[in-house]
């Protein structure tokens, strides 16, 4: 399980970092038993942080996260 909350964002038209990298990362975390949120923005290039930061849900999720002690 991943001890850190993960929400990955990627634009499906990213010409700098292939979207496959985020898809593979998400799959690997889930395969290892972790939880990850993944949002892929259609028609967005390398600047996926713009639409990600523009969503109120991103900020709500971010501020809900808490550090928990290791087991």
C-alpha cells in the first residue's frame, strides 16, 4: 500500500512526457496494492497542471489528506 496519497494528472496530448508513463505508474501502484487517483485531460498537452488546479475538487481532495503514523 502507498503511504502517501497520490492523484496523478496528465494531458492526453502531452508531447513532452508520454501519457503512457502516467498510465503505467497508475497501474503499477494499483498492482502493488496502493490507491491512486488518475485524471487524464482530453485535448490537453504538457500543461495539465492548469486544468488540475482550476478544479475545486483538486483543492478539496488535497486539503483532506492527512499524514498518518507508519504502522
